[in-house]
């Protein structure tokens, strides 16, 4: 039991004089302050970055909405124009100017319909690969 008390006293003395000295306490406090300062700086930077990203998204949304509003204003101006009213009247009420005549065209023939649907047209040659283009450029092959 006496050995245990002696060991505890030595341990207590060592802690008190070796680890809990004024210099060591100041050093540990400085480390803790630096840790909290670093942590708060990083969290503030992360928060600022996140807020900047949100701001950029909102600015893009605002630009898009402004563009949509501008487009709708232009469309409204067009719908109020005489040109649109005239085209609408022509389409819906079959109105025409004096001297205009309606021309009726016959339906397309089979030859005209199939003109661009021919399967015997040559397909374009496949483009050579990048490596073969380099070989032909470098070696003239």
C-alpha cells in the first residue's frame, strides 16, 4: 500500500511540475484557440461558397425570367400588330386582298414523293479514325 501511495505522489508531482507548467498550459490553450479559429474560418468559407452558389443560381433564374418576360412582351406587341391581325384574318376567315387569286396545286406524284427516299443513294464514306489521319498526315500514306 505504501508503494502505491508513493507511486501516486510521484505521478501527481510529475503531472503538476512537468505537464501543468505555465508554459505548457499556454501552449495547449494556444493550440485549442488555433484549432477553433481554423475550424471557424473553414466553416465560414464553406458557408460563403454555398451562399455564392445559391446567389449564382438565383441570378440565372432571374435572367431567365427576365428573358421570358421580354419574349412575352415582344409576342404581345406582335399580336397587337396589324401584320398579325391580317395573317390571322387570312387564316381563320379566308380573307384576301383585291386582285389576289387562290392557286390550287395537284397532289404530288409518286416520283416526287419518292425522290428523296431512294435507298440506292450512296451513303457518305465513314470518316477515318484519328490515328489513321495522323499516320496519313505524318507519313503521307
